C-alpha cells in the first residue's frame, strides 16, 4: 500500500529511491516532536558511549 502511494513521487524518482527522503534537520524535528509527546527529555535520546572490543577470528 505504501509503495503504491509513493510510486509516482517526484522526490523518490529524483533520488532513485523507493520512498522520498527527508533532510536530517526535518528528521531531528520529527524525533524531537515524538520525544515531547512521550515526555522523553533531550538526554533520553542520546546513546551512552559504547566500547568496542576486537574479537580475534
């Protein structure tokens, strides 16, 4: 159903993707809106640092 909805979309054809893409700025705005609705603070969206260990093959 979604594929048929965006089949003739100009942005999707221009970028040669299945769905139209949005900018990082717009994505961040959407994420902030979702966080506000869920009552999650800004710091709730950041990921804690992850340590990477090399595993020998």
